[in-house]
C-alpha cells in the first residue's frame, strides 16, 4: 500500500491510497548441444510493476471514512441489470 500526500478540500483532508505490485524473475540454462557454442546456453530476466488506485480516506474533525474508487454496490447493481437484460433478450430472440 502506498499513501499519497494529504490534500485539503472543503474542511476535510483527503488521503489517496494505491496498491503497488511487483514481480521479478530470471533464469538461465543449457541446451543438449555439446561444445562451447553460444546456442548451447541462455539467460534471461524480466519484471513487471503495477500501481492501482484503491480509493481515498476522507478525514474530518468527527470521523475518517474510506471511499473506494469503484463503488461495489453500483458495480453489483450494474452486473445484475446486465445479466437480467441479456437473459430477457435471449428469451425474446429464441424461436418457439
């Protein structure tokens, strides 16, 4: 978790929050070829870094409240509506 700088906004402070993931790896090996050729061996490495915003903490004199970037209730309602719509649409277009 990474926290950004606090921002003053309408008598409250807003603290942004993000999640950082990183993956690194590497390796090497030899093939079945004999001799000292460059085709007989290999090495490699790589990595990936991702930063995803999670939400903000709203801090005022009375309480601290976390507000996620994605409103889960809205996302669930949207998913249910789309599922219902697709189900009804498939029943209407199905031949009798």
